[in-house]
């Protein structure tokens, strides 16, 4: 599994993020506190507290391309 911390501040950020993660066959989850949602679900993402960074869990060991594509959302 590959982990990263992402920040989705605006509605357009969420739309762009979902369009990117939809391209990948493996499962990708977003975790905020005790809630976990499918990263490919716009409605699921909007149910999270987007004012804070969110943990991304990609269920693959080969996520280099994904991390490159979502670089602008990753929080260092």
C-alpha cells in the first residue's frame, strides 16, 4: 500500500482529483479521522472535512504514476 497526505480545498480540486484517480484500476481510499471513503467518489469526498489534510491510501505497490499525477494536491 502507498500512502500520501493530500489537501482538496476547492470544488474544482475535488473534480480534478477524482478525474485523475478514476484512471487507475486499484482501490484508492481517502481517510479523515475515523471515516474512509472511496477516492473515486465525488459524493464520498464531499462527506469528509476538507478543511484539513486527508490521508490517501492507494492499494498498490506501484503508485509512482499516480503520485506524479496528483502532485499538486500532495501536502509535504
